[in-house]
């Protein structure tokens, strides 16, 4: 346990310079970009004194090194700045308003990708070098190459326009939100907590198409990884010994999948981060009010501080996810040296 504790501490300390580097890169990129964000936001015809006042409020009239120190100290305190538009709310409050929608979509898309990837990868590994294997490998290539907006629109046309069995946009029907207070911001979970199963059902209906879109595209990588690991594990001596002892094929496959799962865990962590940060295409396709739609909207309005704060938040979140995955990897695989 002491060795594991040391590993966790060291890995946590290693994350700090990574996050610091990401924060510095974001700061530099946003300031070397051409144009003045305040002038772009209010227009060239705005009074100069009004532009200067906005710059002062945003801290953009200070030297770069002062801006950088204020920026880093603010992040350490949990202060991501204030929006330049619409009430000038704290950026962190804006993020937390939209984050639950993205997390909910990410979780369900993640589950879909894992289920499809594990099933297709396991079958391909067991039936390796057969027509079934070839078909599933072809599926993995096509799925990974699919363009998310195209696939999403195909689902909308088929299930929303032609069959009329699923909603094509939004998180929930507008009428259901009247007089209903959310607890966590995750509509499915909130519906269960409050006993509003009409909310649960409606939220799940809205989640089906965007979750399938995200899950199918990312399942291709799991299919190939699971297949490769299953082929390797099924050829090992302990699998032959298990079969020789008369264990059922289902039990053999269960042991094989457990051993093949260790390297898949790392992919799961990386894919979860990709799902969270790359949901912008899915969210815009399905009018999903999450972080992707939020960031795209603020880019359109040149909300400088919100863009910076949102990118920084994503960078920190991805770093934390990768840290948690590394720790879980160490807990699951005893062969890792601390």
C-alpha cells in the first residue's frame, strides 16, 4: 500500500506541470491571435472611452506579464473570470450551467461505445480470421471514419422525420420543465431522485439518437483493441489449461476478457475525455444545450474571457481524468511497478 500511495503522489505531482503548460499555451494563443476581442465584440463604431472601460474591466489593458500572473492566480483561486456579455456572470457559473448536459450525453455515449465495442471485439477475437471477423473489422473502420453530423442527421431523418418515433433535438420536452427543479442537472438522475419517471422516460428518449451517434463513431476503436487483446489472451497457456480442465466456453471467455480488459481501461479513460471535449459536433447537430454548443456560441459573440475560461476548464478536466485512469490502472494491474 505504501508503494501504491507513493505512485499516486508522484503521478499527481507530475500532473501539475502538465496543467501549468496547458494554461500557458491557452494564454499565449488567445493573446497572439489577431484583432482586439473588445472591439470585435462591441464594433468599430463604439465610443473609444467605452472600449477602454471594457478593457479595464476585463483586465486587458494591463501588460501581458501582469495579465498572466492575474490569470494563473485566478485559476488557483477557482476564479475563471467574468463573461463580457449578458449580465457578465462568472465564467465558472456559466460552465456549471451547461456542464451537466454534456456529462449526461458523454456518459450515455460512453456506455453505448463500450457495449458495442466489447461485443463486436470479443466476437471478432473468438471468430478470428473468419468472415465474421472480416465483417466486424470492416465495421470498425467504417464506424471510426463516420462524420458525426452526417450520421446524426441520418438518424434524425430516419427516426425523427420518417418514423416519427424519437425527438430530433433538445434534452427534454419544454412542457416538462415547468415547475420542476433539477438537483444535479442530469435529467435522468434527477427524475429518478424526485420520482418523476415521466421526466426519466422523456430524457432517455432525447438521449437515444445523440448517444447512438457518439457511441457508434467511437466504438470502432474499441472493436479493434478488444479483438487484438482477445486473440492474444486466447492463445495463452492458462486458456488452454482452462479448456483442458473442462470449463465451459462462457467461463473461459469471461476469464479471457478480464485479462484482455487491462489495456482497454486506458483507452476508456482517453475516449471519455475525447467524448467530453469533442461533443461539440453532436451537440450542435442535436441542439443539445451543453458545453460544445455553449463554447461555439461564445466564440460567435467573441466572449473572450468565457472562451479562455472554458478551454482552461476542459484542459484541467482532461488532465484529472487521465490521472484517475492511471491510478485505476495501477490498482487493477498488480504488475505495474511503483
